């Protein structure tokens, strides 16, 4: 009877546990199955600032509005660069709104409606307002045009109206920032005593002798670094480890290169087109339409051409066609259009009427009328300084100095090299319309104008498929199923799986003679992995993968990539987790221990010694020298960036010996051999110092607020 009671009690506990687990599985299964997991509540957030979330739909709507406005104003289509710029601008606007807005609200700073109205309609409107309402003819601010626009705001297009509202918001944000930085800058002050102290720091420069015992002289094996020491160092230097989450991957590449069959395809193609090329009336248009390179439209010198083609071209007659040659992974055949002797370099001056400034036929009309004045004797230089839109030559009266054949765009080049000295020509180019005066020529050599038909040897579909199959095979063979969800609860099991995958990845790569490359410290928002172009998709994959995961095959232009996720370097949004920078911490603590050991040895060996040569002989180091070290020096002798050594050395008196000093490379002993006045030292200018503080406040004040905020940028999940 007693045993039966025990079984009943035990069974009750057992049943309760089973029912609890079943209920939990049911709830989790329902959540996961519906796609509304409690763990993915923030999946649609593009970021957070101090806990304030920015939803993807809100962010994308703002981006779309900006893109539409940009398109309406520029008349251009969307480009990837434009989209990237707009996304960044919208993100920065969100950050400023949350970070600066909160701080200004706390301080009672605001921009009133009356202030905003004055910034737009006042006697001196904001520069952006003046720019929007500049008269294209006079290049002056047109107040009447602005007032008319605002009075008819309800009748303009929705894009124009939204643009104006966005402009007003931008003006208000800029004014709020200006008020905040003004407040900060007014609170910064430099006393006369501080300015004099800074002058004192800078007044001398020293030539010093020094020895350095490098940290590498101490073996790593002589020291032990514990987790507690690494964590303590992290806590002391936490500001040095501000960073978002980063990830490490390994990857292999499979390059698509032409095969023998691709070479045969290109050769057959040029053989097929050669006959028509010989007889066409317009060889320059033919090569641009049929070939893989457009007609260059330039005068070639002998050294500009492949040897085989050059030998033929300078012995041929106009209209002749060359044999087919192989050059730089392409088959080529050329037709000689014309030949002549031309100068090697020319000197000219010009007046540019920019196509951006003078739309339609206006640039041509301006150029024709000014050219006529020049032909009648008006000074070219004066007119160039007054009218030219080329900032590089305008101040020199339009003079471009000497330039080589082929350096300028074709219409400009031809006018300068084919024209005679003193010619005044009006020539159009993609920059606008030029008035050109040829000032002189130098040298002379035979030149040829060639139409070159090019058929590049390019990988065909079969080649792409073959390389893709190789990459797919690699990804399939290295892939392994992850441990079950229960086993993955053990961090040890997860690490064992990751280590096994890294080993397998490396082994298979070695067996196939593939080089394993590293993508380390990847950030979620970065666009490319160094050395791997157009690799944004790889980064996006990395931030959705777990350590040990193997990617599918990425196609990046003419390269296929397979990647392995190696490590996640966690962050709380401001600081890296100490385990994510564990190796850096161990290295830093190890260096501190080596520095302490070297210091003790130096102190014992240099006790009572006051000459650098004697110290060097005792410690077995050579004497080095660093000259003209002042407070603002960047480098210290041949040891490069050593700010501690620069600071100490610039304040020494002649003969003074100091050390040991810990530097970046090792531990130093320094002695001043000569001390002289620093001729580049600044005077004790209090006003200038205050102005410098005020200038820095304009960009450092907000930057400091942003650094103190917890910013989580998750845009990399979406773009």
C-alpha cells in the first residue's frame, strides 16, 4: 500500500512535467508555424537608437519619397549609387532626429514657426532657398519667383510640394543643430594661462638619441594571461572597443575563364565579319556596331599599337585591311582610314560655355558671338577670365599649357592638333561648347587613324555552367547537417560542429587546389569584402548565418563564391562583447606584462649610468636618433608613430636622460643631444584658440552625442 502511494505521487509529477513540455511545444509550434515568433518581434526594424525602433516600412517610405523627389528634380533614373546615398541620408536624418531632438528637448531648445518663416522669407534666406530659386539667366536669387511659388503651393505638382515640405524640415533641422552647437561653443573657453602653456609646449624641438628594447624580444611563452586579466583590461579600456557586431567568414572562389572552345567561337566570328568589314563604306560605324570595342577616333602612334599591327599599319595604304591578329585575349582586324604626320604636343587656350549652365542652343550662341569678338581683336585672355566655365584654366586666361596627342576629348583634340597656329575655332564636346585658339605645336611623327574590329574571347554558357557545377559540387560536399535543436543548446557541441566544418572546408579546398581566403571583421552595413567585388550578398548571408553554416553558390560577375561562416563577434550595440575581442585583449595584456618585465630589467641595468652609449652597451641595443622632434611631430625617428616619445622628447633639456618609457614598439630610453627653438611654434593667441574650439564644436558636439547613444544599425538585413 505504501509503495502504491509513492508511485501515485511520482507519476503525478511525471505527468505534470510531460503535459507542461507538450503545452510549451504546442505554443512554440503555433508561433513558429504562423511566422509570428516571439523571438522575431523586431525582425522588421532597420535600427534602434536608445531603444527607439525605426520600422522598415517607415524607413522605406521615406527613402521612396526622397528618390521620387530626386528623380523629379534631376530628370534622371534611379541608380544604385543614388539609392545608397538616399538610404544613408534618411538613416542619418533619423539618428539626428532622435539623438539631437532628445537633447534639445531636455535643454529647451526649439525652432519656432516664426524663425522658420524668417529663414525662408526674411531679408537673408538660407543658402539652400536661394539656390532653389536662382534665376538661370541672371544666376541671381529671384525673390519674386519664390513668393509666387509659395502663394501657389496648392497648385504645384505633388512632387514639388513634397520637396518643399522636405526642404522646410531640413532647414528646421539645420537650424536646431546650429543652435545646439552655438550653445556648446559658447560654453568652451581658453584662458590666457592655457594659451601660454600650449605655447610653452611647442616652443622647443630636440634632437635625441634613444634605444628601444622591443616587445618581441620577450618570448610569449614566458608569460601567462588569464581570462580574469583580459576581462579586467577590457573594463579599464572599454571605450577602445566601441563597435557593432562583426562576423568572420572563410571563402573560396571559382573564376570563370575562357576555354579553348570559347577561343574558337571568337575566331570564327571575326572570320565571318571580315569580308563585310573590307567593303563597308563606313568602317568606323561598323566596328562600333559589330565589334566588342567602339571606334576609338584617335591618331595612333606606332608605339600605341600591338607590334604586329603597328608594322602593318605604317606600311599600308588608306583603305587596306590587316591580317587577323591575336592580342590581349581578343582577335582583331584593322582597316586604315587615313594617315598623316601630326605634332606630338600642342599648346592651346580655350573658353568653355558649359552645357549645364547654358541649356539647348544657348551655349553655341554664346560661343559664336564671343568668338566673333575675338576675331575682331578683343583680348582672348580678358574674355576667358570673364566668361569661361573651366575653373582650371579660367584664371590663366584659358591657357591649357602643353598637352600630348590623344589626351583631350576627340573634337577638342582634333581641333588643336589638326588646326593651324592662331586659328580661332568653335567646337562642341560633351562638356559644352569651346572657343579654341591654337598657340603652338611641338615635334611631329607619322600617325594613323584605324578602325579596329575586335572580337573578345569571352566565356560561353557551357564554360559558365562547368565552373558553376564545380562550385556547387564543393558546396554540396562540404555541407553537413547542423546538430539537432536539443544538441545545439550546448555551446560545446556548437563549437565542436563549427571546428569540424572549418577543418572540412580547409581540407576540401586543399584537395581541389583552392585558396581559402578570409573575410574578417565584416560589418552589417558594409558593401564589399576587400578583394571581392560586388559582394554585398555574401555579407547579407553572413549576418543571417550561424557559425559552421556553408553558403549556396554566389555569382559575382565572372566569379562564383562559396563561403563558410566562422565566428560571430557579438556587441550590445555600443561595445563589443569582451569575448568577441578576446584575442586583442590577450595581446594587450601580454604586451603590458612584457613592458613591465623590460622596464624592470632596464631600471636595474641603467642605474647610475648617464650616457646613452654606455646604456646601449649594457643592454645590447644600438643607439638610434630622431631629429627635430617638437610637440606637433607625427613620427619619431625611424620608429614611426610613437606619441608618448614625441611628447616626452619635445619637453627635454639638453643632456636630460629619461626612461624607461612604454611606446608602441617597445620600451625606450631617451636622451636629448640638442635643444633648439621651434620656428614653427604658434604664438599664445587666445582669440585663435577660442575660434578653434568653436569650429570643432560645430562637428564634434553632435558626434559626441551619437557616441554616447546606443545605435543599432540593422539595415544590412534588408539591403
